[in-house]
């Protein structure tokens, strides 16, 4: 089920290897395509949700965020 954080849709799903997230947003399509997937697996749903929200915050802060390069 899609969730929303700061006008950005994301989804957290259980996979055989663990939990993952996918971020969907119109404003970043030029750079990232239709969606951004987690680069790692998470042990819990809550960890994946927190990581997705953190990733969205980094994307929204852009190059002014020192962590920006880590999320591309």
C-alpha cells in the first residue's frame, strides 16, 4: 500500500530477503526515472519506512544536504 511523506508517495514491501521501499514522485523523474528503489534490505518494516522517509528528505534537500550524494 502506498504511503505519502511530504507530497512523495512511497511503498514498503516484504520480500523474501527482507523489507524494501520504493519511492514514487513526479519531480525526480528527470534524474531517477519513474521510481527509486532501496539499495539495501531491512530487517523490519519500520526500518524500511524510516529509511524511505530519510531518503525522501535527502532528495528534497538536494545538493545542499551533505548526504545528497549518498542517495543518488
